[in-house]
DNA sequence: GTGAAAGCGCTAACAT
DNA sequence: ATGTTAGCGCTTTCAC
C-alpha cells in the first residue's frame, strides 16, 4: 500500500484537532465556514484521500460485493459480470471477482475470502465440481455467517438463498416450436453439455416439445467439440434432418460448418438454432439464430436483489427469480 | 457486512485476554500447547473468521490488486484477466476489477477507488477516450501517491510506470511476410480500429512490410463493423486482391463473409489473417489464421511485475516488457 | 465552534 | 506463559 497523508497530518498542518479535520472534510455544520475551507484547501494541496480500509472498519460496511464465477473465458459469465458491474456502480458499490475455475476447492477458498468482512454480500454461479459432488459445506458456512448471497444460473436447490435462474426448459421448448412453425419436421438436438444441469434442462425442453409434435426425439450427445463434425456427417448421410437445435453457440457454429461440408445449404436445406447469444453466433456464417438468456440482465437482476438484501429492503423469505429466454432471429433459420 | 464473532468474544469465552487469543490463533510459541488448543477449539465452534479489514488496517497491506480494463466484453481483456488472476492467486493475492468502459471519467473514478488504500497496486489498460484526449491527471495523481502501477497493451508514453506491451508492429509485419511467402501479391489491410494506438501500430507494420515487397499499401479504414461488407464488395469488384490482413478477429470473420458473398473461395482465391486469437477466429468458417498476442501470458507477466514491485523485488527504474506475437495457422490461409 | 476520547478488530512491543 | 498497552486511520459522542 502506498504512503499516505492522514487526518493526523492535516490536523498538524492546520493546527487543529483530528476530529475537526474529519468534520470539516465531511461538511459537518459544527465547523465554521472559513475553518472548513482552510482545511479543505490544505487537504487538496496534500492530495489527501481518506483511507477506505479505516472507514470500512469503522462503518462495518465495505460497499463492495464479491462475485464468484466458474470461468471467465465463458462469454455468458462475462455478460452477467457486465450486468452486475453496471448495477453495482450505479448504486455506489464496487465488485471483487474470484474465479472458481469449476473447482470446489477454489470455490470454498473464494467464499472464505469473502466471509472475513471484505465484502457486504456475494453473487455466484456454482462450480461444476460442486454440482456433481453435492458437497455444500462452504455454502452452509457462509449462510451461518449471515452473508447475503444470490446464486445465478447454476444454483443449488439444497441451499436457501436468493436465486436468479434461466428458464432453459422453456427456451428449448420454444426453439423447437419456432423451428416447427418454420416447417421443420425432423429436428435434431445437439448437446455438448449433457453433463450439466443446464444442458439437461434444455434437453428436457426439447424432448417435451418434439413429443408434442409427434416427432421422435433425436439426440446427439458429444463429449467434445471435435467430435461434432464426424457425428453430424454420419447423421446427414443416414437420416433426413431439416433442423438442428444446439445446446450452445459453439456447437451450433460447428454444426453449420459440418452442414456446409455435406453440401447442405443453410437455411434452405437445414435450419440451425443455438443457445447463448454471443460473439460466435453473431459472426458465424450465416449468422446464427439463437435462444438468448439475457445474460447482462441476469447480472443486473442478481445485483439488484443482493443490494436490496444488503440494504434491508427485502422481507425474510428468499426471492426466486426466473428469467425468460428470447429467440433472436438471424440468418440460420428461414425467414418466412 | 454480516455479524461476526471477534477476538474479544473468544477471549471472554476462554477467560483469557484478547492478545492471548490472537497469539494462540497465530501459533505463537509464546502460548502453551493446551491453552492454544483450547482456544482453537472455541474459535472453531464459533466459526470464527478473522476480520480482514482490521488486519489490513493494521498491516497496511491488503493482499489485493486492482485491475482496470476498458471493456469486459472484449475477449482479449478476459484472457489477460485470466492470466492476472492465475498469477495473483498463486502468489496469495486477490483481484478487484473495475471497468472504465472506455471512458476517462470512469477510469479516473476507478483510480480513486484504488488510491484510497483498498489495493496494494494497480494493473490497467488505458481507456480509448483517455488515449484520444491525452488528459492524464488521474494517472499523475496515482503516481504521486506512489501507487505501484503497470499498464498493459494500451499504454501511455508520457506516464512513468511499468509497462507490458505487444509488438503489434512486428506482428503485422510478420503477417504480411507470411502471406507473401504463401504467394500473395496484393495484400489489403482492413482496419476497424485505426483510432487506437494499437490499430495504428498494426497499420505501420503492414505499411512497412508491403513497402519492402514493392507493393502499394492498400488500406481500408472502417469506423463500424457494419460498413465492412459494402466496403470490401466495392474493392472486390474493382481491384484484384489476393489477401486480407484484418486488425482484429471480428473484421477478419466479416471479411470472410463478404468474400463468400462475392464468390471468392478462401483460401484458394483469397487468404485472410486476423489479429487476436479468440473464439470467433476459432469457430469461423473457415477457421481463421491469426496473429496471437498471448493475452493470458500478458496478464501473468503484468501481475508478476506488479507483485515484484509491491514486494520490493524490483530496482527503481520502470520495466518495459514487450511481448512477441505469434502466427497461429488455420484454414483461412493456404497450406503449402 | 472546537477538541478529547472512545472504539471499530486486530497485532505486537513491552511488561509481568 | 499470559496480560497490558498502544496504535493502524477514521468517525462520532460528549465536553468545553
């Protein structure tokens, strides 16, 4: 931490007491106008900046919120982060970010980092490992400390706290409906994230929707993106498929590439919809129609709830906000 | 901030003094083994967590570094952030992130947020507005406060501090060389960021390289991505171009789309290279050959320098690290 | 109108 | 081996 001039220094310079300086700088009416100005001038000339650590210790409020995300290289989380940052800034809060990198250990460490008084509350999306292992000790601990907490997107049913989730089921359901309305009769579901709760919800929505249309579910699960080209080529050669719903935007983009390789024209021969409205979808060729989760908005909502909670504006029971998805239409689906 | 049990509470419970508790918890040899254990047990049962704010106030070190980036939705900055986070975590530091959103005002506010003792040092990339306006008051102020600071990528020559930059000039120069070696004779430079220092360096490298090849520089500046399709179509119709070097990956992807629209085959008729090795480049069709800036590595290096500086491991003079670029070859350039 | 003093939670030099 | 005390920088009650 760099060297600093303190209230004491200013008091010495001004020949007054520390408390007078403090009051003057905080525009207390107790202090006379000219003393106040004199002190302010001195502070100015010394480049005085009040020490926030000391203030926080005194006020028991840090005006910062902690955010834990599983990965910073997933665009969805960045957009959420952007939303959080906007809302936080607007309401006078800073954000501290920790990455769990999908690991339970790092997630627990991050919680511990926050629990010690450095933030007023926490926003997080659960690490994949934690979702699998179902070991929630660290969250129970933070709950015991009365740390205000809101989970978003990847949430834990077993933990009581505020939550913001995406209606992935309905998103997939509506996407199938959208394709069907465009005339698609053989809709395939491409799922590279079948091992996550989110991937599962999307699959469920797809199955429910196609069943309602009297189509057989046709699901291709891949464990890695590199498998997509081969898997789809096999499908194209053996079945007649006229639409693909992909569980994320990367697989949607790769599906388009595979289709082109198999001489299928998009959207004439094949319609493609992906999940997540990100850069890859936008810059794909053709640009991708996607199911948008309103990531930025999720961030704003989560931060709004947390700050309301911190500031005591919420009643005791946890809030549970479900954000609806929306289809963003581009050129990978027929325009009728 | 949530309610907390303090050293004082523990002291009362154990029937000893506060300092005894403090020493016991910190494994001081001054305290007897059984007292120590007894105190630790009590602390454990109370879920005691030491207050970090109080510790920071005392130790005058926060073990956290501040990061200011111009935008969180630019993948390059995320990768740098990822690198910073890794290095920081490894060395026992946390990171606090502020976004300037390319605005000088928000940048100055962020600096002020950090200058007040909440971080031990700052890593930043300069906001576009600041680069244009050349108003550096906030940086001079932080320098006056002896705040350790390292700038990366977008740096200010007029400010004295540690710096990590990318050799954009050489990166562009080498890309032209690479294209020329592949047989390209008419290389166009597509620049959507000509108003930034980085965009300028890349242009300079291009100009230098083509001049050395006795080609006339052929530069298309666009102020918005939406202009690219039209601008390039005009070019394709009136000139014979066999390669495009784009100053970022988005414009490279859009250049490919424009080429396809004009019935040019990539890479047979036209080679394309972009700057920045991101998702869009990876998932483009064909996948893009790019100039990689090793973003993650830049983050690691910047954090390493900052922490060395904070910990007094560096001599006075500022370090100035230039990171070399590398060409990542994919399918948008001929493979000979 | 100004100052003295206490205290936020913690650490550490200095007693005992 | 344990306790007393002072102090990090600030705010805030209470005296003068």
